[in-house]
C-alpha cells in the first residue's frame, strides 16, 4: 500500500503536476485497501507541497486494518480530511486540478452501494 500510493504520487508529480504549490488535488477514499492507497497518495502529494483535500467515504470502523493505519498516518501528517457520511457532505463545486478515485479497487465484486453509489 505504501509503495503503491507513493508510486502514484511520484508519477503524478513527474508527469502531471508542474507546480505543486499552485496545484489542488481532491482524493476520494473508500473503506477498503484502495482507500488506504488514497490516504498514502494524499500524504505524499501534501509533503511535496500540493494542496490536498481528502474525502473519506466511511464509516471509519469499516476500514480495513491497513486502511486504518494509513488514515491515521494521513491525520498525523495533517492532511485535510473530511469524513463523509451523507451525500450533502460531498462538495458541490469541486475546486481541484486533479481528482484521485480511491473508492473501489480491482478486487471489488458486486454493485456499489450507499454513498459510493451516490445514494
């Protein structure tokens, strides 16, 4: 998770972000391991000077163990984090140059439900 998140952040900084200090990124994290990756991405981007807003589609008690670890690391690094439990907590006008979707991973089966499905 740490390596994957760091790798994505480094790739974004190398290929997409010319001026970290003037770039805004929104990261949407789910409750599984993909969400944990998102917290790592947010932390590394912020460390590079990017303005990061992270939205966690919870609840926190349903996070995977690795996801909890990386949520806590993001909090310790003072990553701006909003825990979202209802649709009205999501931004209507997202002020971001880039959006990172860390909601569902490649191992997801079934149909999205709840907030991830938009309900």
